C-alpha cells in the first residue's frame, strides 16, 4: 500500500535513522504530496542508498539495515552483552545447534521441497513427508556412495552457469542441484569408460601375445 509505504519511510527517518534535522523533514513527511517520490528519491541519495526508487523491496531492506546499525551504534553498551533468548539455558542452546529440531513438517515449503527431492530421486510417495525425507537420505545413499563422497578430491572449480541443464524445475536451487548431479553422473560415466578401456587393452595384450604349442602344431591357446 502506497500510503503505508510512505508512512513507513517517514517513521524510519523520524525514529531511527534521523539523517535530516527535524525542520528539514517536511517534504518527506508530506506523504500526500504529488512531489513525494522526488523527495524520497533525494532522501535515498542523501543517505547513500545504492538502489533505485523503483527497487522498493531492496530499498526497504537496505534502510532497515541502516536503521538497525544506527540503533546499535547509539546503544552499543546496551546490546553488546545481550544474549539471544534461545541461548539462555543449556537445553535451548543444544536445540539451537541442531537445525532440524525446530523444523516445521507442516510448512508448505517443506512439503514442496521433500516432494521435489523425492521426484528427482524417483522415490515412491508417502503420506508422511518425514518418511519420504528419511528414504531420500538412507535408501538412496549406499555405503559405497557414502565412502566415495567422503574421499577428498582435488580438481578445478566448475562454473555451473556454463552448463546447460536442458530442463527447468521451476526452482533455482533445484536447478543447481540437478546440474551438480548431472556433472557427477558424467564423471562416473567417464570413470566407467576408463575401466572399459583398460579392460579392452588387457584383452588385446593377451590376444596379441599368443603362446605356441609345438606338439599340437598350433599357434594360440
């Protein structure tokens, strides 16, 4: 809402940022003026905001960050020794150290992520999303795969944006994961091809070095 947005900017300047003197905030406070966008654009330049007036979400985020920084600077002694509520006792600290403790399994984003992962790994669907997640990380990860994943390998960094995926999942994170899986699959195929070539060379070495049996009058095995 345009009015709420303008009131929000005025509140930030009046209460937290305070870049202008009180008498210089008139144009910004006049939220019903047709010239308010110009005043807001000037304000953004004055506080050195790097975003344009059209980039509202980025601008709001940046101004909030500025307000927090200034609030902390004005009350550094008050905030420097403060402890998060979740870390006031050992039990809560231990829980906060485990990111899955507070996982909301009923969150639509969580369900959508598990379903997308299950589709990628071709896992049968289940009414319990936690069961599907467990299967994704257990049945699809064999001991050989786990051992191979833990082996450190040195190589050159890969620019994923240069590799065309060929399809779109609709999710940037899933697209990147699919690109990584495809590159890993290509690497496995190359290792398999190397082993096949080694086997062919070994067979050719045997064929190219026949043993002669003079008693049978034959050459070869």
